[in-house]
C-alpha cells in the first residue's frame, strides 16, 4: 500500500475537501495525500458518511466521465460515480443563487428513476429494464472544490465526482417509448448552442453506464434502491457557466429541462445555507455541498 494511502492521509484529504466546501474557497488537489482510485473512493465514502450523519438524504447516484468528449477534457478513460443527495435537486426552471456551486460547469444527460432495487452481483439489461420506472432529461451542474479544476481521476472521485446540483425534466418517459442510444441532445446558453451530443456517446448507450454503476455499487456495499435517481452521464462536453446564464437542454424523445443562474446572491437566504459549494450540504447542522 502506498504510504500516502493511510487512514491519516484519507482523513486529511476528506478534511481538506470539507473545509473547501464549508468555506466556499477552493482547495489544492488531494493527490498529494492519496494515491489511486481506491483511496479516492475511501475519501468519498468518508465524506458520504459524514453528510448522512448530518441528516442529508441519499437519493441516487451520478455517473461521470462516460462521454469520450468529457473524458478528453479530464484526461481519463474510465467512468466514476458520486452520491446524489436530496438537497442537490433543484426544480426544472429554478434560479440557482450565485455562489451555490463552486466553479460551476454544466452538462446534459439522461436520468433514470428506479422502481426496484438493483442488488445482484452482476445485472443484465433485462434486470435494468424491469427496475427502471422512467427516464427524464437532466442538467447536471458540476462543481469542483479543487482550485481551477486542477483534477486527476483521484481528485474528482474523492470530491464526490465533482457533483454539484441537478435538475430533472417533469415528463416521465417509459424506456419502451424511447431509444436512448439514438437520442440527440442540444444544450443552449441563453439561446446559443454550446454543447451537442447523442445517447451513444454515453458508454455506447446510457443503459451501459447504468449497468456499470449497478454492478459497481453492489461491490462497494451501497446498491441502488427503489426510488433512486441515476444520472447516467454526459452526452456532450461540459460547458462553463456564470452568473446570469440560462441553460436549456433538449433531448429527443425526453423533452426539455432548464436552469438559470442568479446574477446576484440571494440576500434573503442565510449565506451559510447557500454555501453549497457543489450543491451538497456541509457539516454541523449545515451539511451542504459535495462532489460529481
């Protein structure tokens, strides 16, 4: 085992990310403290346990790095996953207060909502089809607690896969009524096209990504459960966003979803409550913000 992958270094990496989350000030990468993906998931699990103790509710998972275009941006060749908490979900069309997500970027993807648990050691496509209630279009607002998005795979995994907030469309679509492999995606910023993609860009098919996730989560002891939302991964490149932006994603057969970014902080909301850094929640009764 690397001398960087000790209980002390894992704890130090988690504390560094949590401090960045709490203060809203991005931190240095954690790869100087941990080495490799396994240790990074130990950090993520440590943070997940902390947030669950603080009362946050786990409602699903996000899959990251499934698009070749996004993998090229990050410089990796394998997917990752992060946790979705209830306080990370924003309504379709919502305005996100300025500063809620640190260093925000956005991507459009297919979301699946489950009606059955997925607990087999190895799942089949039939298992997944039976377990899925419906699909929805989604915008994920990614965020990084790491300064300038200076991340390796270990950094982003430790930081909850750089997850921030997410919005879902509101028209459920049965899987039998849409070919997720062939769906086209357009993401617009204030009416200007900024990202395009297709379902096949997500590991060849969004269901492939979901199968990878289901099997992986059983191995790590946190299987997907009925009611969980799965963000299956970007269909095109991430795009940076800033205050005043309005984003709308359209996915063929699934419909549209939209989010806006407030030009100024919401002065009527407690500043500590807004400091969701990546959309998660922090500690000590204010567990807000995490990673994707």
